[in-house]
C-alpha cells in the first residue's frame, strides 16, 4: 500500500495518543486504503455530500466550516495532525459541514463501508470513535462558553492557548513557536468577533508580551499570564485515540 505504514506512523510516537495493541495495528493497516495529498484551498469534505471515505490528518492543517443561507462562512474549528474527520457522513448519511485544507495536507484514507466491521469486530476501536465524538462535543461546549462568557481578549487568549497546547503535543513546537497558518479572519469567525476587533485585540496582546502571531507562526512568551487572562489553567491536552 502506498504511503506510511501504520506501524511507522510518526504520530504514534507522541504521548498525546494512546498506544495501539498489535491486533488494533493489524486492523488499522487493513482499514486504511491509502493516503491523499491535497493542496491549500482544496475541499476535502463538502457540506451536504455523502462521502465514501473517512480521514485522519497525518500532516498539515485544515478548517471545518459551515455555509449560512446568506453565503457567509462560519468557522466551526480547525483540523490538526491526528484529527479524524468524515464521521458525520458515516453515521448521518451526509456531512453537516465542510472541510477545507488550509495548508498542504496528507490524510490517511479509510473506507466508510468498513466502519461497521470496526464496530462488530473491534469494540475497543469503536469505543475510541465514541471518545473522539465526545471530546469534540466537549470542545464545542467550551467554545460556546467562551462565546457567551468571555470578552474578546479572553476569547482570543483561550483559543491561542488551546491551539498552542495541541500543536506542541504533536511535536510542532520549534524554537519557541508553533505554526499557525490561518488568517485573522478565520480566528475572528471561529470566535464570533469582527476582524477589526480581532486585529486590535491581537495587537494589545502583543504589546502586553502575551502573544505574537505573524508570518504563520505563533509565539506565547508568558503562558501562565495568558492562561490567567483566558480564565483557564495551562495544561497538556488529554491523551486521545488515534484512528
């Protein structure tokens, strides 16, 4: 099979992800049908479509979004290495949001039709899928809490902190910064803010020595102070399954 063998997956080396048993590794190697390489701006999953494939992000970053009736885009969240996507179509018949590549991405591809084999023959892996769905629900709940209870500075501080923690956990921290190839508009959309307000707030965070975001890189010089502003504690993301 073309691409990276599951036993050699670089993400498996990261403590963020729970280890596979040998049986799970063998199953996942058979479950995986190949890899897909896409350029920035490519639509991977389209809202309303019935995709025959499921994906795990091996490398690169993407954006989950939904399109409103007036044509405007609402960013739901961002896709990072290790994230699993396409399950909505697998269980609900069609995607309720779209997924677009923000950078060049490599995705592990799985047959949606084999999903039921996973549930029948590998209950441990099926539980992992349930866990992934539950943690996404938790994250959306945290996002809603931010939208309702945090002001602009607190929302942006929370988002940058959580993004930094996740990217650091998958080994993308280099010389004190992580890649953040999104536009300010994407962050503004995700947090329910205007672009002008987002830009002003980012400048204020930079002036306070809390966050620097430019040229596609994010640096957080004072994590405890940023976390205090966001009203959260700095933490390692919980260990999670890797599909």
